[in-house]
């Protein structure tokens, strides 16, 4: 019978905890937390402090993580909401503990490392399949609902990171194992398709940035000219495809299709048209042109039981999106499907499409135009973020050095929105939606600087070569922090703390850089 030493038992428990957390990141906040608790308990019970101290001296960069956490805790000095502050500190505790535990634990074998990574990939794969099946079998009012386990934005980060991980295996097996190469390529294809189907712009933008980073990396770092040309060409194709797609949609949306044409003064029935030449352009047509207010009410009444005043704005925009005049003839050309969309509050035919990125881009373009013309932010997550950033910065300037206190920043921001008569003044607990602003507002300038040090220290302080995999992971997390409070949720905290530490202290020692 095989007998394990105490050290071996703790090591296997350590690996089991890593696997548990990796599986839970895209699936379960509760299991994530429990995995973290067991990881800490195992490290404490191991009780080999001398050996851990020895390993810590070899990984001094790990000290940056508790340094950030301790400086962040300075925000406790003047906080009023200790309950929220305690929750925030507990939520971010893995940033302190996980890197320290991983840096001072025995190095996993290559096999163990790959088990952890494949457990994570398998979990993300399961979550994407489950979400896709749900999307195809249910009526989904909001595309964000298909992320069934965690926030759709946090999940998109896991999907993008999974693409990166799968790509690293493609590079490893490209010449040695064609079967594995094909399987990983299929996995990448599936994740990319899911990313576009889920229409998470954050994830799509980050994926595009990763392609650009890779292009620049190979441009300046590779010396093998033959391989460089091939790889750069392979990267240039999706970059150019994305740019062409984006530019094409932008032109289709903003370029007026009937520019210069003389406006008709009246409908076929002789009723006058209303034309506002200063109105917004949507789908290539000015929204408030070719409107017959005399004909629309009666024409709509023939198609629907819902009263005209309830749908007027939606009807006008929907007709405009189809390039139809807003009169009885235009309403008559609507299909039953179109009428149902209007009744459901869908204001643009593109919004009704089940698949595709176009509708998200169109919604974003409309929001930007509405903000430019009317200062409206209500239906735009992007412009709501801009409004939150503006008010957050206003607060920061008045609380530059120490912030407003951990746990108090959301309430302070709510009060600031009311004070400035912001369009978001009736919302509550929105948060900054920017990790840098959140940390600064909570704990002051020194906590903000500590976060910057935490993120960039590996590039300047570590003596060993950082892998390309780490660079891409950094781009994913760093970019997400500009539009999200990435470190305010379990999924974001564990994704950052676990894989940041694993890539710094494990991967660079047991795998070659891709």
C-alpha cells in the first residue's frame, strides 16, 4: 500500500485547491471562496515556515501583493460604513494571500500545472456550452442573461483568457501532435464564436487588442524572418478583418444614404411631411425626416391594438431603421414580425437580430449620438460609465490624498450624482466602473499608486524573463480595469490573484515561453 508523507499530502491538497478554484472561477462564487479558504487552511497546517521563508526570498516580487493590500487598508481610518468596508477587504483578501501561498509552496510538476489549466479550460467550455444551449432554448430579453453563473463581463475575460491558453498549447503541439493541435484550434474557434454571439464588447475589444499586441510583439522581438512574416500575416488578417467590419458598419450607420436629395413636401395622400435636418442619423437616415404625424396614428391603429402614443418614438425609429418613410405607406410595409418588435419596444430592426455584433455597435452609435445631441445616457452602459467617471473624478479631486473611505465610495458617488443633477442621480450603488478610480476614491492616491506598482512591478523587478503568456494575461486584466471594477467581485479577484501568481511563480519555471 502506497504511503504518502505529510509533505506529499499537503502538496496534493494544495493542487486540489488550485484545481477547485480554477474550475469555480467561471461557475461558482461560493466554490471559489471555499477553495480559497481550504487553500489558506492547508498552507497554515503545513507549518513549514522555514522552507516557505526560503522560497519567499527567491520570489520577493510576491511581497508587492500584500504591500498593495496593506496600503489599501489605510482607507479604514476614516470610513463610516464598516460593514461595507469589511466586505470589500474580505473580497480582496485573495490578492494578499493567494500569491504568497503560491510563491512559497512547492513547485507543481508540469503535469499538475497542465491539470490546473485544463480544469479551467474545461470549466469555461462547459459554461459556454450551457449558456449557448440556454440562449437557443429560451427567450432572452437581454443578451447578458446568457451568462448563467457569473457576470457576463467577468465571464468574457475568462473566455478571452481561455483563447490565449488554448493558443499556447497550439504553439506547443503545432509540429509534434497534429491531433491535439486540431482539438485546441477547434476550442479556440468555439470560444471566439461564443464571444461574438454573447456580444460582450469588452471581451471583443480585448481580443482585438491582444491581436495587436501579438503583432507588435512578433514585429519587434522575433529575429527569424521566415516565421516572423508568416505569423505576422496570420495576425494581420483578423486585425484587418475586424477593422474593415467596424469601419463598414460605422459608414453604414452614419453616412446619410439620401444626402443631397430634395425632400418631398408631402405624402402620396397629400399630407405634409415634417423634416428636421438637424436630427440624428440612424442606419443612414435622419430620424426626424419624412414624418407624417397626420397619417401615423391611424395607420398604426390598423396594425396593432397598442395605442399610438405608447409607441410613437419607437415606431418612428423603427421605420427609419428600415429606410421607410414615417407615413401610412411605411407602416403598411411593416411585416407582422416588425409590428411585434415595435410592440416590444425594439426601436431598430438590427436590435431584433438574435446573432451578430452589428446590433451592439448600432446601439452604441445611437447612444453616442443621443449624448451628443441631447445629453442622454439612460440606455447606454458606455455613457453611464462616462458619467460615473466624471463624477468620480470630481470626488477624487476633493479627497485626493486619503479618499472617502473603504465602503463609503458608492454612497459618496450616489450623493455626488444628486449634487451635480446627473442623469444618473436616481440610481444607487452603481460604483465607479473603473478599478483605478475605485481604489483612489476609496483609499486615496497612495493606494492608487500601490495598484499601479502591483500591476507593473513584474515587468521591472523580476529578473527572469516574463513569458508572452503573462503579457497577454496582463493586457486582459489591465484593459478590463478601465471599464470595470474587476477586483470588486470574486470572479475578478480570483482570476487576477490565482493566474497572476501561477504565471509569475509557476509557469515561467516549468514551461517554455510561447
